[in-house]
C-alpha cells in the first residue's frame, strides 16, 4: 500500500496554486467522498513523490493511505491534471473510500 503525507491547504485559488507549485514544489489536491467526508479537504502533496509514482503506473491501480493531521484516509486516485507541455502535475483528485 502506498502511504503519503499531506499538508492541509487553507487558501484557494489560481494564484495560490501557482505559488505552491513553483516555490514550494507541492501539488495541490483534494479529497472528497460523500459517505466519509462532510466537506472536501484541500491538501498539498510532495510533487516529486507523486510524479515518480504516476510514471511507474502504480498510482492509478492501488489504494493509498493519506495521513493528514493525525488522521488516516484510505483513498483512490480519480483524476490527475497535467501541464500541457511541461513535465509537471497541476492538480490531483482523490476519492475517499474508507
């Protein structure tokens, strides 16, 4: 099982996402799921770790555990947004399954 550590993201918007990607080398993301979460959770993940996992094609095929502020979320990847011509990830969506 893949284990990822996430940081809670408070600010929303395009400018904040660009800043996070460029300066902090993080990927903005979201965890949602109607059964298990009341509201969606905005998160930040390490870009290089996620990028290496998606290159090996194991990111879409396995369940993952995301640790966020001492809570564990069992998730699967629903969508990844890529940059048009640069080898970077723009955004990642997770569906909470437990």
